[in-house]
């Protein structure tokens, strides 16, 4: 696969890692369909990149199925999916106000894990209909995990569990989809300068950056995007999780 011939669905595509991925893909010739709830930002970016925007709730089967169909109609096919949609609430298992809110835990699992699987399974159904390339490839799915899946910190029970699910999903899904020529990979980012972190005071950002082994800085979303592009084009990467974290191991 080449980015120049890629037709990609990107969830969380209106901002952060998803927007950076959409931009990198489009700059290298790919066609992109952005899935997000932020209609204003998503529509503007899609127009800039010559792609399409689809307002999508990744936890809804109907919402995703409709958007997948619309994206296929707009691009002609789908051969790549990058799942970046997600939330990162913080709550300890027992806090000052009692136990961890169950609805927060459930919502995090629903969006980060179930939502990724929902998009992946419906996109895979479409990819399986593609004509195979010379090596049998019909598509690739890239899910976003996190180093919290391995190094989860205090207050990250819900987030780490959801990302641990993404890690555990990678190999069995890759095996499931092998007969269809569809690869499945996951990227586990460290601390990246996304809109959520940009809202923190500069001294907090500096402290987070100093914890990174080398280079001692926050990750740039474009670095995630370039890794996603590399995965698309390297057909022998499958069923694996790649950390991109500057050797950070969270305390």
C-alpha cells in the first residue's frame, strides 16, 4: 500500500492526533474522511484537505455504518482506518467523594475501546470487498492505544483499562482479518502535545516534558501521523503495538 493510493477513514479527525494524521495523509496524496463530533472544526479541516467530514458517534452502530457508507461513496473505496477518537478522564478507584463513578468508567470503555472496535469491524467489512494488491493486501486498521496500557498511573483506571483493551485486541483481530488481507496495528503514544495538554499551564507542560527520557519534550502529533503513514506503507507490520514515547516509563 502507498499513501498516494490510500482512502482513509480517521476517527477523532477534527483535532489532535486524528487531525495531524489526516493532514499528513492528505499531503502525501491520500483521500481522507474525517469522523468526529466537532462539526465546525471537522468541516473546516476537511475542506482544507479536500476530504469529507462526517459527524459520528463511534459508540453508535447506526451512526458509524451510515458514515462508513458515505465515506466509501465519497472516496470510491476504503483501505485504511485510523482510530484516534477517545477521552481521558481522571478518577481514582476510591476518591474524596466515594468510589470511582461507574458511568465514567463505562463511558471511557465505550468510546475508547468499543468505539474503536465498532469502527474497525464495519470498515473491515468494506475493506474485505477491495480488489487485493499483489501481496493480497486489501487494507489496514490502526487503533490508538497508550503507554498507560502498560504504565497506567494513579487516576487512570478507566483510561488504562480501555487502552489495555486496544492492546489485547490487536493480535486476535489481525488473525481474524488475515484471510481478508487486512492488517491490524496499534500505536501506543506517550505524552503528546494535543489540545488537552495545550490547555495546561506552561510550567505543567514543562514538567511533563522533563519526565521524557530522550528527547526531553512532549510528542508532536505529526510524529504520530508519520508513524501511522509508515504502518500503512509497510505491509509486513501486523498484529503488533508500537510505543512512541521517547522511552518514557510513567511513574
